[in-house]
């Protein structure tokens, strides 16, 4: 009997182009907000979520790591890291962990 493997993370459904353009504009505004306040966890979580929806898991992963640098107990960020790691096929990304920790300013 053949057993079909199931994915725990389903690929996102295709988005209409107009919605995608709105999300891209929103990403630009979120990135601008992070220039002013890089340690804003809520903005960074929203950015990471949108990047995942737009199928940019590596960029999203970097933002999830930045959230964890500020709040190591963030369940939302830990779940985001797990999803992105699964989508990219990378067990961990030390580049993101190391390089984004300094973006958050003094602790």
C-alpha cells in the first residue's frame, strides 16, 4: 500500500496582481518604519508575515530572527522561523541571526 506524504506547510494560493501590488506597497511602508525604529517588533512581524505571503521565505526568515533577537520567547516568531526553514530547506540561517541582531539597536 502506497503512503502519500503530506506537507505541513501548504504553498500559498496565487494572489491577484492588484492585491500583490498593495502588499508590496505595504512592505515599503513597513521597511520605512523600521528605518525609524528597527526594534519595533510588531512592524517586523507584519513585514515577515507579508514576505511569507509573497513567497519570500528567506527575507521573512531574516525578519523573524530579528524579532527573536529582541524577544527570544516570541511564539509567533518561532513559528515563522519554522515555516521559513521548512520552505527554504535550510535548518538554520546564521547570516540572518548574526547580521540583523545589530539592526535592532542597543539592548
